C-alpha cells in the first residue's frame, strides 16, 4: 500500500503525464508526486495546435489541460524546463540534465513522441517548421501571412489539418504527398478521394507521387524542389511526415522496446516499479486481438487510469476501443476502431454532402468506421465494434435505418 514517504516520479509533462499524476493522487497515493517536463509551460492539449491555436481562436493558456491550482491542490510538483538524462533502475533514481538526482519508488514513463525530421538540403532554413509543440505552433504563426505561399510536406492528418488552417488564414497552400494518395497509410481510397476533393474545393493544391528533394533560400526558405523537377515558391514550409516514439531512456535502462516501450494490459513494464503511458507505449488490446502503439489523447487518458491503478497496487486492465478525430474546415471526422486488415468498405450516405460513414469490414466483422459529420453513426459504431456485432451490409449502408435500434440493449 502507498505510504506518505514514497515518491512517484513521472517523466513527461504531457497529456499522459498530467492524467497519470492526477489519477495516481485520486487513486490514493499519499506520498510525493513529481512530474518532470522539458517544456517550460503547463501540460496542454496538442490537437488544437494545428487548428484553434494556429488560427488565433485560442490562446496558449486556454489549451492548458489543468490550471496550476489543480496541481497545487493535489500536491503535485511540476518541474518544468528540465529533461531526464538517465534512469538508474538498480538505484531507483533519475538523473536530470542539470545534474540533479531524484529518487523514486514508482516511475511513470510518459515520454511521448517526437517529429520525424526530413533530411534534405535546406531543411534548417528559417521558415521551415514542424508541428508538435506549442513553441512549434507559435513559430509557425509568425511566418503566416495572407497571400503568402505555404508548402506542406506530408498528406497525413496533421498536414491536412494544418493546410485547412493556413487556407482559412488566407495563404496559398500546396500539399506534397509521396504516396499514391493522401492518407494512404491510414484510410481507404474513398476517404482519400473525399479529402482530396474537400481541400481542392477550398483552394488547396494537392500533389501526390512527389517528394521534396531540396529547400532553397539564402537565410529564409523561398523554394521547394521536387523529385520530378517541379519547383514551388514558398514563404513557409511545414513538414509533417510522422513521429518517432521517445524510447531511448527506457532502452538505455534495459526495458524492452518494440515500436514503443513494451507494457502489459496494466501499463506495466517488465520492471514492477515502472509503468509507461501514451504515445511511447506498445500495449496489448484483447478487444482487437493484437499489440499496437497509438498516438491519441483518448489512449493517453485511458491508459493512464490503468497505470495509476498499477502504481497504487491495484489491477485495472486497459482494453479500450481506440478512437480518434480530425477537424478540417467544417468536416468533423470521428474514427472508431482500427481498420487494419480490412477487406472491403461500405459507404453509408453520400460523400458529396459532407455527411457519410465508411465502414471497414473483414469477413462479416466491422473493424472500424470513419464518420464524417455523423455523430450518431460514430456512437453506434463504437458499440457495434466493441460488441463485435454482425450486421447486414445493406443495413450499414441504409441511412433510413436507425443503427442503434439494431444494437442489443444491455440487461
């Protein structure tokens, strides 16, 4: 049982880290809780960085997950602007970059992920940005100007969300995607076609099967040179080609790494005194039947509950259905489940109306659903997938049928 003289150290002042700290306290941890973060600001929501914050609709302090008073009331110590250099599992200490050593009884790894860098000539020029942190978004804001030309390298969700925001701010936007279609890694051709049309309707130029080979400029980026010889003028370049989980600390400490820090269903590593949460973890999911690493706020929050329970000597497995969202223009996408291994797609509604759902099926099983401006279908999809219900494809496609009426009521 937790005692007042024990210390829980959490590495990472992120969504995962703040959720873990507050939940550990709620679950009965009586001792110290210390959260270490390399940024100098309170933990904040990341999803609005590419949308509300970039467009000036929200300020930085409005993105805070909890106000400072919440941490003070829970007696959580925030140590911001520091990074951890080493974990000593034998001595149960962490070494900070300022030379300080902090002892722990329980350790939480919430180290998240970092952007994947594009290694081409000119990548370090001014005006070339990535978007992962508050500082990144604020730096981009300074280079935004109506009528200016923005080039986004990468046609994934972060690139497309940023494209929508920059377009709303009056910039001329081009998106470069090296694959055959945007969102190819994560969604069906039908969704790629929809989003291509959506962005083109709003004036975004999307180019696929192309790579950026060089960024040119004297001190500030001025041009993007592509592999097929095309040269694009650019006042601003944003690179969004994915992220890499921050696993180096865990690896150096001898913990198992496999596309993330390997944990069990209780968010527990092989070390009984170390848990891991969020984007940096590879965890099992009995509902899905395989291990995976997720980059999402819901995952960080729900997994933190399991990790907090483990720290406090309880057992609370994490097997939640993954879900995600993306906002672009007036199209709100809500995703339920994982479409890995899907065999066919059933469309409910008409994409041209900006309100439809794409159902991903494997055999007679619904694996996932992409719901555009369809909140009722999204809620139904979570139940259908979570309960592994088998429904007729004709019912899934028929907008006149209330899907909730087909879901058995729980006793």
